[in-house]
């Protein structure tokens, strides 16, 4: 009788939250290595017009390899001291985008998110997942304050955030977080105590939509 071959399976990624949207069930789960190709394509094949609108510094973005390594390092390892951590945004199980948290100090933590599938932009995913996204950050690491740093010209992102947290200040930033060029930004500040209020607002927003 032949030796029994053990079957090994990669563990399923943790799903942190889910919310119904008009385009399907949106969810936040662990980022996986197989997600990285789609994220790299988003950053390196979206075209100059799109990147210029986002205000991306090509030198900070770097090469395809740089981007892949940056997100590989950001896969959440369960380490509360991890400096950058990323989670996947999915719709009905398929990758739709990602969210990234960059950490520097208890009160200096920056959030980024992008819908990488262009067909799903403007479908309400960011609004539906926003309270869950913020809760996931605060649950994962011991931070005290989250900073949203958004370009003033990005009206869609700012309209979404307006539903949850007001602008605290607007100013020119010489060295914005991530891969952004200098420019005019809105700054919004989020604390752990705000999370429950965001879920209550989410209920109102859903009723009004």
C-alpha cells in the first residue's frame, strides 16, 4: 500500500467585514501575494492622465518591482508594530481595490485606498466600507489617530469623506504621505472614539441612498 500523501492548503484569508452595495457584496480581507499583480497594473498601466489627476510623483512611485515589493511588505502579518499594512477590497469575492495604512507614530498614521477595477469606481464601495475600514485599522494596531490627507481637487473622495468626518484644515503640503506630489490637501482627523458614530452615520447614509 502506497504512502499516504498529506494535503496542504494555503489558509483562507481573514475577512474583516462585509457590506451590501448595488454592485454586490463588498468586503475587506487580508491582502494576498496573488493580488499584487492587479495592484501593480493599476499603478503602472493606468496612464499619465489618471496618475496626473491623482498627483503621483513618478520618482516616489518607482518601478514595477518597487511597487510590488512595497505591497508585498504591506501584507498584514499580525504584527502590531508593522509600519505599513494593506487589506484587499473585494466585490462578490473578486478583487476590486485595496486600502493601505502607513504608520509613523501613535498620532501620525495615514490612510490610502483605491478602487483598482475601473468598472467599480463610483459604485459606493468606499462609502459602504468606510466605517469597517477605519475599525479594521484601529483593531489591527495600537494607534491613537488616523489622518486622511486628500487633494482638494479630488471631489469624489472628498464627498465620500464629508459623509463621515469634517475637514479640519486645508493647506499646502511639501511632503505628503505615500507617492504623492506636493500640493493643496484637505486634512481630517479620526480617533478610536469616532468609530461607533461612523457606523451610525452609515445607517443614515444607507437609508438616504
